[in-house]
């Protein structure tokens, strides 16, 4: 089962959703405006990326909360304020990918 974490307005999330739809692949879409990652999901993503790699310091959420001026626990922020995450975050089995990468997704489909 593929999971796609993102927002409906994110262009790369839209590309990922369209990619799976065109191939009739069932996915679970998690809208970060509604629900964030669980601790376990975050831990899974952190096996492939550092916390710095998944936080979007240019996001409106990050800037509006003045996180660049505050000393903070980035993992805690990622869980409490999911709109600071780079999107889409795509998970399949225990693998994770940030951003839309069509060649990687095709590879995952072949080896699923």
C-alpha cells in the first residue's frame, strides 16, 4: 500500500496522485492540513532522510511561526505542525521518498 502525505494545493503532491491514478494503483492520501505523520511514520522517513531534509524552512507555516528565530526540536515541530514538511512524502512498505520522482515510483511499482 502506498501512502502519500501532502496537501491538495501542492503541485508535486498533485503529480504523485495523478501518477498513481493513471496506473490504477490504490493509495492512501493523507492531507497534512487535516492530519500529520505519526511518530512511527516520522521515524520511518527519518531512516532515509535527516530531519533537516524534511523540514521546509521556506514554507509559509515555518515562517509564520518564526521557527527560524526560535531554538526548537525539529522532530517535535514536524509532528505538531505538519505543514512545515516538504511534500509529498511517499511511503511504500518500509521505504520513504520526499518529493515527486517518477523514475523512483516506477521502480517501486515494479518491485512491489
